[in-house]
C-alpha cells in the first residue's frame, strides 16, 4: 500500500478553498472507532471560508480505501 505524504491536501467543493492537513490528524480521525459516523467517506473538516465541508483531493485511508476528489 502506498504511504500518504506528511500532509493531505483538502479542498472545499463549495468554494474551492484548499488547505493542507497533517496526515497524522487525518489518519487518527480515520482510525477512531466512532459510533454513528459514516465510514464510507473520509474525515472531513469545516471550511474556514464558507460553510462547506472540506474533503481530501487524494487520500489512502488507514484500511486501504482510496478517496479521490473529482469535480462534478
């Protein structure tokens, strides 16, 4: 399995703001046993520019699932 870089690039699909999130934080949230959390989506973060949810542009989850952002 390919290793993630030190930071994961995130994008807000709503306003297109990009931000780098430390891989350690993303993987910690991905691995956390969270009841009631939709595990079919990667960890998401609130956008600092609008009320959107930021998603990774490319991220390999801790269980090997590949998440890739694609424009609609």
